[in-house]
């Protein structure tokens, strides 16, 4: 990642933190819901599937903290985990 790109990412994170948090929360919910549906298709009841999806993908708060722009290791994001499991 170039220095220019890092500066732009940092600036967006500083000036649009609430918007970025909302986008990240929406994406995390999408992946948890998708994984829940996959587990339900395997025969688990919805409550158990949701509990297991959250346990395996990690808490939204922890993933959000590890996925902030400018954090070098973004591989712990919910999207990356889900894509690896299903890809």
C-alpha cells in the first residue's frame, strides 16, 4: 500500500468514522446472516445457527476493532474469514 493510499485511508477514517462504522457493521451483519443461513441449510435451528455463526466469526465489536482502516493486518475481518470458509 502506497503512502498516498495510506494517508487517504487515514483521512477518511478520521473524518468519516461514523459512516465507516455503519458500513462495517452492515457488512458484518450480512456475513453473520449469510453464515447463519448456510448453517440452517445444514439442518441447524435458527437460534443455534446464529449462535454458532457469531462464535465462529467473532464478535462484531472485536472484528470492528481489528478491521479499522490503517490496521496492517485486515485478515481477521469477518468478510475475510467467511470468504475463506466458503471460497
